[in-house]
């Protein structure tokens, strides 16, 4: 694409000595390989445009462009559009262009998933883990050094609610009784007790008072580095249970993180930072410390509560500072649910007042919610949520039922592709049956497509042939043209942090290959070696694209 732009730009410069910002598109293949409206742009820039207007400019420019050996045809259409057809050699060269390394030398921190200890991982965590991984892959592919980090609340009211219920369940602060909880049931045990603690907080005033007291006690054990008291032993043991559970889950979906940031580590530096910017950024109000967002068109939020404790906002301030200190990033990307949009606007605006570069280099991406049947929003507080493992299990069951296989790389690929094929921001309703279908726009369809291509290559002892000096027939040409889009799509997906572009492209590529294979015999044909080269390139691109999405591309299924 850039080579085509260069050819046209040079021709414009030679003919008119005018600089333009070219817009190159891909028209329907019956019109050509590329199209440009550059003549219409030039007509607006010219002091004395020709009497024939943009079309006359287009005709003159087309005649000049076609002089290039890589272009076999340049035709004018409509009021002044130029449709360009490349030589087969140039088309094959385009199919071998690699995605750009436009982030070479940059350091990026990608924060996503962000589960809280003491709670269960729900479908929303699965979604952001999958999408966050894909975005991180795209950034790494563009040359960046990407650090994947995870932020979770090991302090705060939710931890206090859990500790209240845990102590009740144990019959007191008796850490030895934790040994009675089976290892395989620890995460569910903690999740159930969190729900009990939340219900007590909302419905029992005496329990609420006790939980508020425990909240302070948790902060105190961190400040005093208490690992010895009975209360501390229960807290640290169950917190570790949560982290072990997170690690096991992430490994099961092929995810990983370079660092966990617990809120207990970010709270103090956030608190000190907020306090050091009173009253220039933050103000005292009714015993608390707030940021007046209203003067920026936002809303006011509390950063230190009346008990003198840091709120989530202050912990996020501390997190931003620690990430910059730990990784000295060029860019920080944070992915949360879209219910956090206004919250993040206030936090970043507050940071902007004392660290403008830190705020400016932070990008917040928000996603929709994963819904239960009937459109009910998930809530771990109420217990009416879809667990992450339930989504994976439903995919396994559907895969076994529809495809008669227990291959987990297929069922996991089905879930990942279902989440990734949608533009980030909208809500997701997961349908296990549709996700595992080997027909239509699904992960298994693409995995089977890849396996099919590899099987073709295994059917012959002939080696594939580099077709750079060959002439293509219509179906071969259509496939090479589609393959040539790959690097452009990958670049765009990375620049816009939008992995769904990869999904759309791979599905279209597989359909193009199907049309090619239906009309083009490969093994045993006179053009076998050339076509094997096309199949090889197609399979490699499909595997590469699936890899960016975090989906395995099996050679056999």
C-alpha cells in the first residue's frame, strides 16, 4: 500500500509540483486492485484547474502512473477516480510485505483483567483477559516492549466483607481451620463467603459496623507488616489462595502477566501523592478529601474518605505512579468495563493537574458487559454471575455435542474468537452453540480452514514454488490480492487497538481461499507447484493472524 502511495505521490509531484495526503482504497476487484480520489483533491488545490476538472487531471495522472513497471492498468472512473491494477509480480511482492514495526523502541504497559482477591473470576474477567492479550500481541508485533500487568483489590471493603464471613465460618480467628478447606474448592469457598459478607453488610447494621472496623484492621496489618497474628495469617493465606487460583486460570487460557499490583502496594504512594497536592489539586470537604471535577465538566469524587483511608481513586493514582516508576513506559493502556468511563475520566483529569505527561500517555479502553440469559448484568455481590469457567465449560460441552471432539484448543478458540470478533465497547451475549460451529464466522471454522490447507500441503511430495515470476489466473490472483491485505489489517488493528479487524479479515481470507480451492485443482495439476506456493502462503497468514488473536492453529483437528 505504501509503495502504491509513493508511486502516485511521485507522479503528482512530477506533473503538478503539489503535495497531497493520499487516500488509497481497495475497490471491488472488477474495477482494479486499488483506487484513489487524488484527482479530486488536486482540483481543489490548483489555482487554475483544467477545464475538464478532476476527470481531466485523473486522465493525465493515470497515463503517468501506468508508466511504472509495477502497474499494468490505470483507468479513470466517474468524476475523477483512478482505478489501478498491479502486475502479478507486484501483487505477489505485496503479499509478502510484513506488518510495520511502527512501535520499535517503545515501552508499553497493558493493564487488563484486574480481578479482586477473595472473589471469583467471572465472564467479564475472561473477556478482558482475552481481548487484553490480543491487544498486547498486536503491540508486540508492532515492535513494542509490552509489559502485561494486573491490578486488584486486596484491601478495601470487599476484602473486609470476605474476612468477616471467613472468620464467622471458621468460628473465630482460627487459622488452623483453613486446612479443612479442600484445595480444589478454595476459590468457590471464598466467593460464597464474600457474598455472605456483602449481604450482611447491606442488611445487618451490627455486621456493617464490624466490617468497617475490619477494613481498618486490614490496612493496619499492611502498615505494620503483620504476618503473625491469627487475623493476619487468615488474611495472607486466603489472599494467596486467590492469586494461586488466578495463576492457574490464566495458564489454562494461554494468558500471563509480568506483574500483579495489589491495591495494598499502591494505596500508600497514592495517599501521599494526594495529600501533597492539597489544596492545589485536591480539597478538604466535610472531613474527606475530594477532587472537584465539576470545574472540568466532570463530577466530584472522594479520594480520601472520612476515616482517612484511600479510596479506589487514590489507589489508581498510586498505580499510575508505580507503573511509570517500574517500567518508564511511553504509553500505558488500561482496559476496564464501560461503567468505569466517568470514574477513569476523573482519575486521569486529577493526575493531569500534577503529572500532565503521565495522564497524556495513558489510554483508557472500555468494553461492554457480558450478560446472563435475558440481559441481566452480572454481579459478584449478588451471586447471579456467570463464572469464567462456566463459559469455558459450556464451550467444551457444545464442542463435544456438535463436533464430537473434546479438543480444548477448539473450544477455547471458539470462546476467544467470539469475544474478539466484536468491536470493543458493545455488550456480549455468549452463545456456546454458535461459537463452536465449524460453519460461518467462528474460531473453529478458521482452525478447520487452517488444518485443511496444511492437509493439502501434506498430500504431495512436491515442494511449493515461489510464484513471483508467474502469471496468475483469476482465482489465483484473487487469493494473492486478499493475502496482500494482511499487513495493512494488522497495522490498522494495532494502531486502533481493535483486534476485531483481524477477525473480519481472516474470515474473508478463508472464504476467498474456499472459492480458489473449489475452482482450482492443486495436487496433480500442471500448476501444482505454483498453487502449493499460494496454499503455503495462505496457511502461514492464517496461522499468523490466529496467533495474534491468541488462538491456536492446529495442523489437524
